[in-house]
C-alpha cells in the first residue's frame, strides 16, 4: 500500500509511530530572510555541474548508512555564521541547542534541563552535567556564556544575532546554572534558544577560531575544519559541491543513533533525485516538487512525507510611496488577490492560504483571526473611495524564482480586474535585496522563515519600526503596532500573550502593509525501509530515531 503522509501541527507524534510500523521549505526554516527555495538553499554552480546529466544512479549497497539526496550544498559547518537550511540540516546533527522544538512545536529541554524566569527580565537555565564535546571539552555554564558572546560579537557578524540581541548580560551562577538578563521581559527567549544558530560549539574550537581571526582569518574558518559539538554525529568528510558525510557519535550522551552514518548528497536535478529514490541510491530526498508527487505516490517502495512549513510568502507594499502610503489602497489590493488560485495553480494545493504572517507552527496563531476576504468588487469600491476610481499604474518586483514569477503573473491578472496596471520586474537576488532594503520599490514578493515557532520573531522582524530597511521592507512605521508587540513580548501569561498576538495580526490585516499569500508545505520522499524519519516546520531532518530495515 502506498503511503502519503501529511503532517499538521499536533499530529506529528502519531505519524512517527505509523512510519515506524510501516517500514519533508522562503522555505528557509531558519534560513535567509525571505530567500526563495532556490536561493535559500544556496544552489552553487559547482553543485549543479556535478549533477548535470546525471540521470543514471547505482543501487544502494546493503548497510546501515543513511543517504539523503538534497537540492543544495551547505555553505558552512559553523552554526554561528550561517543561516541557510542546508547548512542547518547538517549542523543540528553535530551541535546542539539549550532547548528544542518537539513534534507538536512545543519547546522542550535539551542541553538545558529546565528554565524559569526568576525575575521579569532574568531567565535562569539549569544545564545538563553529563555532556562532553567530541574533542573532550566539558559542557558547562561558562561554555554557554562563551557561545552566546561569540554569537553576539559584531566581529563574528552572525546573521542571526538579532534573535538574541535582547540579552544584556550573561551571568554564570555556578558550573551548571546560567542566568540571561534581558533588556526587557522577553517571554520568547527559550523559543529563540531552540534555533540552530544558538548551537553550542566546543570552547577550544571557539578559542582557536578567534586566534585565527587575529591572523586575518575569517570567522568560522577553524570551525569548518574540525567542527566539535556534543551532537549525535561527527564530521567524516565535506566535499564541497558534492556531499557531507557524518559518522555516528559513539559516545553521544543520549545514546548512539541507529544508523552508522548519514550522507547529505547534493543532487540538484529534480528527476535525478527521484531516480535515486526509486532505485535505492538514496533513502530520503528533499525536495519533491508538487508536480512530481504523483510519480512518487504511484511508485512501489517509496512514499511522500509532507508537513506544514514554518514560513510565509507575501506581497509587500512600500508604505513610503504613493499610493501605498494609504492603508485603504493597500487593503483593497489585498482583497483583490485570489490566494486560492495561487495555491492550486502554482503549488498544486500543497500549502495553506495565509490569514496573517504566522500559521499553526507558531505560538500566537489563532483560527479566529479576522482576515481580509477575497472580494474584488468590494476592493474596487474601496479603491474608488480612496480616490483611484480609474486605478493606477505600478510595478511589482520579484527575483528569478520560478514560483515567485508565476505568483507575480497571477497577481498582475488579479489586480488588472480592479483597474490596477501592474508591470512585473525580475531582479537578480542580490540586487533585489539591496534595492528593497533601500525602498526603491512599489510592491514586491518575498518570504520569511519562522524558525522560533513563536510569533515574536516574525512580527518584530517584518513590521517593527526598528526593522525598517532590514526585515521591514514595507517601511511600515506604526507606533501603535510597535507598542502592541512590545506588550506581547513582555507578557508572561501565555493566554494574554496569545490574545495580544491575535490583536496584532488583525491590526496588520487592517493596516495591510502586506498581502499575506500562503504558507507552503515541505514535501520530501523516503523509502519503505526507512522508519522514524520526520522533518520539523523549518524543514530540518530529524534523524534521532531513524532506522534502516536490513
């Protein structure tokens, strides 16, 4: 019987059990802000060359070595200096974080056994006392301090430092107790510490990397050479553009994993990945495109793994330029966009329409949010009342992601129905990011990964006035909204905090700095002989319980 597994929040645990008996991202998990699947996954010319024309695959030899065929190579083994999902998928197996997100998107203990807010602006973490790095260094509170200081060091230049900049002081209480003092009460800190950029690196490795920086080396050079973490695997080999091979950590504090090794093989061609899955040259492939799902579902011995992605794809308006400085105009355009058509026409139904910037993967999401309904007639009336009875001309920017170019054409057609004449401009990725950061656009299409599983990050990153010109490319500067999410950030009662996020999302829908389009799904393939595999909302592979039937 074929298996096609779709995983929604709160249901992952049962799916993992089913997979074990029988024998999956924009899309950036904890990746680059707004990067499209192609760019976010850092496809390199070298990787593409290595797989060009590579239509024949050899059958996998019997053994306990897991093979994962992925679209893209990693960029670095240093969790503090990178933010792309392919790198994160390798890093989470070598390094570990203080907390982690479970199958139900709940924050659980990991290297920290427990935590509490001992004061309004102080979080205290009790650490495990039985963890050793693979280079023999001991894990303790001073190591946590050293890692967080490196993560926040502007000389290191972590792209994810903003997740932790609220930390003002790192206090070592004793060997296995650490206190993090924040500039304000910050309820989301344990969730932020579950993301792989906050992974713990061996203190000896950090010292060596700083010494190398003093000799004019780049941050992360030494970590890339011999990464030493406390995780389930150790590095065997990284052949850039080809593959990364990890070996099981025989001394892992939480017990050895079930496989002997895990190889992340770069296979950039979609059909070649499918061929490797079907012939057995790969146990798992990522991604499976929506158009190829039926092929997997119709092939014996292989299956689909599908789960909600912790990400949002959106169309943004530049609130600094006319007519988008008028929230009524923005709201009218939002109401004129048919999001269901996008899902069916581009994603073939593999995602969910967005009612705001967050979905069920995030704390703070609610089905009760009042979103702007698709209503082109009402949109045209609102536009006329705002003084644009005859519409207007504008431009919509996108990068050269095929998915986003397709979305842009659908938006162009939708807006033409209310008299808005849209010209589409396709920009190279780097130029696109630079120009939108400078506010040179009218409208644009981007996305954001939601790695913390908490509404604080996307709402602050995308819409707070402090983020204008960075994540906030809408140039949305609204003191009322800023105050609202500041209250939510500081609130310690979960229900009150959740209510504040519902209010914040509804306020965004009313002011409409963005038209929230959809949340895509992660779609992956796996073989019958693989059990215990799942991926989280960020698209990170969970290999702890994976087994290969011999």
